[in-house]
C-alpha cells in the first residue's frame, strides 16, 4: 500500500512510520505546519508543531529512508481549531481542541489530500486499534495498553475514514517499549518528552491567552440565590467544574469550597456552588457521528459506557437517539450514576466494551438538583 505517515516530530509517530516501512508499505512522511510563526524552539515540552519538531520529523524520515514533506495547514488550523476554541469559550462552552484537530485537520483535511494524491492510508502514532469484522466492517477499539489509549480523541472518525487509517502502535504494551524500539532503530527522538496541554498555548496559561484575545470585562460571581460573592475579569476564562482562580471574598456558610456551576456570557456572570450541584442526570447533543457502523437499536436505547475526557474513566450509561418537540435529533445519555463537572462543548464518546461507537458534542445538561433560575441571578 501507499501510506502517508503523519510525523509530528515525536517518538510515537516516528516508530509508527518505521513499522509501516518494515511491513513493506511504500511510505512517505509528512509534517503538518500548523502555525505561520511556530518559533524556533519549543517552550518546555508542551508543543507539538514547532520548527524543532519539524526538524526532528525530518531526521526520523531520513533515518528511515523515506521521502519527507512539510504541508502548510496553518490557515485551516487557525480557522477550524484556534478560532473555534475562542468562539466556544466566548459562548460559555468548554471545547476540546485536540478532538477538533483530529476531526478537521488530521483525518479530514490531511486524509482528503492524501487520497487525492493516490495514497491508500494515513498512518499516525495514535494508540488505538482498527479491527475488521467478519462482514468486512471496520471498527475502532481501545489500545491494548489502556494507560496510553487514545481512542477517545479518535471518536470523531467516520466509517469512510476508518477504511483509510493505520495505527501501528495499537497493540504495543507500553510507551517504554516504543522508546526502546526507537533506540534500537537509531531514532534521535527516542527519549524526547511527550507533548501535552494545548499546542497553540505553549505556556499552559489558557485564561491569560483567552484574555489577550477577548479582553478583560469585569463581571459578578454569584451563588444560586443571586448573592454576589466577588468579581471576575471575564466569564470566558472559566469552565464548569473549576475551583481554582475564583476571587470569592465571602466564604460559604458551611465552609466548603465552591465550584463553577455555570457560565453565562450574555450577562458576563459566573455562577458558583457546592460540588454536588454539578451532578448531572443527563447529557445530550445534536452534533454527533458514528465511528463505523451505526449501533443497532440506538433509537430504542442501548447500554454503553460514556467517556467525557481523554483521561477520565468511562462510566456505564444508557444512550438513545430521540427527536425533541422542536424536531431536533439528539443523542441523549443517562448515566447509571450522576456525572460530575461536565460542561457544554465537551465531547462525549460512547463505547461498547472496547469498541468506539461514536461521539457527540454536549449541547445541554440536566442536573440532578433543581436548575438555577434566571431570576435569581444578577443581571
């Protein structure tokens, strides 16, 4: 097969490309330039698309003896990931930029270009497994090493995309094995630190980064009675479930910490309360996709596990596709036990055992407790 290996400059993608070469495929390496001003060196080990990363990817490709190119996807990345990130926070939601990058850049824009150029598959260093059923259907499953499993951020893959992906690291027992293999192959990235956090916010200060773009607009922090407890410099910098960074001058009567329960951009208000007020009986979203074949009986309701974050534990739940009174088609998930600290904008990925069924963007949540009435809030 003709395989396009996406090479980030890290050890995982380098070893994945090496395994594709070793398997006898005709491999070409490509690094995605996601910024027009990437800087000459990374800040710490947070980034994944700096000039240094491009050079690391090139050295790995040279060692493997494969052609290597850099493709400029910076404009699309800015529009589809960075601008989307800002807009979501501005609307009071909590987006997942890694999910958007996989959906719109790595497995949409990149795959579209790869297939147009005659490649059969796109190879990445993600830890996940693609299996083919007896009927020929392709399914996405968790990696064998759950500690490194990345199937959550791949939940946006469609049936057509699954037919053209390759994840050579899916069955690898541990990251230590990948690093040891890189050493044996003479790859200079063998001990390179992992990238983490948000690549376009290299110092990790999300609130400060958002404030630079959205400005600082002071507003009230209130409790569920509407009592003002303090002020903030901009509601867009807060997310549901947040505890730290709240400038609350009046302690709770019971002395317990308060958490962000809701962000209301229209009134620039942040609502806080006790942790148990974050318990949710239901989450739902109308922007969803199936990862492979649509689950049978989804309109009747099926038993699933739902995962809300890349590194959170999946929880048992019941999922159902419904049509609301307004005629909107939604995926509704009711967990066996309440979910906590979940925000609109986050991605819910549905599993059946190890198989990824699909995903949806959370548009609304239903708390276990009574909702906070609008009239109780400072306007």
